[in-house]
């Protein structure tokens, strides 16, 4: 029976097919995994902001929403307390009518004083430098 | 033309997309032809297996550079051929072919399926094949194993089509003598 050169060649090397299968499996296992890792790395690099958003914020969005609401409440309360006069805080004002009369008088006095513009204080004269002899004497005394 | 018909059905596009099943099919299809080609050039089993492995690794890593999917086979053999040359350390010296010699080469040469070797001739045929100078052996093996066209063989070994044609002609003539001698 005659064969083509191709058949002859393949028959002569068919005994290594098992080893070739093993090589194929190994190469595919290692190289395709490595290629997948490389692809994943590239994808991470390309979509880093999106991934950060998804993994850090979007995954625990309820927690973040709760925390933001809590902070908003804290800030609102803080602002409200700043705007309120001290008298309104907790109704702790037990001041007597005498105190209120005194406060009113003080207020009137302040208003009167406010009408008269206070004179500006005269500029302080710049002290002239002391003579060197004085300084030397002073140093001597110190020694 | 077995190689051409099969290559159209090969899942090269899927392999490019990283499909392991496609790669497995491709390597299964080419592992034995590739090994046969490499072994007949380097004549060492372990070295041949190493070259096949390195060829597969390179194929997976650089398949993105393959422009024409239908040329996957010759591209793969091209990688293996380069690995063989690296093994030999020194690339085989190119034979200078004269214009007169090229003109003598006929165009209507028989295809690989037209070659029929009887059981008795097999050993003699293989011995003669191994005695051929590596450049001629390489061209003839690519012709026999995958039935690559002259253009594809030229791409695999990196030479001019005219050189491939001439080498193939002389290698075939040399082997045909054995078959004809056995017949007479």
C-alpha cells in the first residue's frame, strides 16, 4: 500500500502526540491565564475612576447616604444654635426687673456716648535714640 | 489542497479574542505537522518539543500582529522556522540561484498528494530526505506537510519565491530518482 509523504511523516512522529497534548495544555493554561491577567490589569488602569466609584461608594451607598444625612443634621443644628440669641437657649433667663432696668440704662448711656465721636488718641512720639554714652554707662552698671 | 480548505474553518478570530477552546483547536490541528517539520530539521526529539512549545507561546502572545487570519498556518510555521534557525545558531547559508537555473524549473510540478511512496521505499525515501541540504529539506517539508503555496513557503523561510521554486524543484528531482529507481 502506497502512502503520501505527509502520511509517512505523521506516522513516524505519532508516538509524541501524548507529549504534544501535554505541551498544548500547559501552554494554554499558563499563557491564557497570563493574558487574562494582563487584560484585567489594563482594564483596571483604563477604568480606575469608575472602579473606585463603584467599589468604594456605590457598593455601600446606603451607608454613605446615612452618614451624609447625619452630617447634614449636625451642621443644620450647629447653624441654628449659632443664630439663636443666648436668651432663647433653654429658657434659663431668671434675670430680675432690676437687672433689666440696669441693662436698659447702660444701653442708653452707650447710645449717648456713641453720638459723641471719640477723639482719636494723639500719636505716640517716637522716642529719640539715647546717646551712646548713656548706653555705655548702662552697660557698665550691668557689669 | 487540505491546508487551504481547513484554514477557512479554523477559529482564528475567536483565538484572537482569547477563547481557550479556539486555541486548543488550532494547536491540535497544527501540533503534529509542526513537530514533524521541526524534527526533520533539527533531528532531536527534545529540542523539537521545546521549539513547538516556544512556538505556541509566541503564537498566543503575538497573535494580535497577524493581519490575515487565513495565513495562520504559515505564520505559525514561520515562528517555528525562526526558532529552528536560532537553535542552529548560524542561519543556513542562502544558495545563490542563477537566472538560467530558475528558467529551467518547470511550472507544472506534481503536488504532494501525487507523490506515492510504497512501504518498501519508505525508509529509503526518509533517508534521502534527511540527506538533502537543510534549505531544500525545509522547503520540501513545508510542501509535503501543509501543501503551502510558493508564496507562503517564501514567507515562512524569508526568501524570494524564485529561490523557493528552485529549491523545491531540485529537492523533488532528487527524491523522485529514488522512487523511479525502485519502480524499474
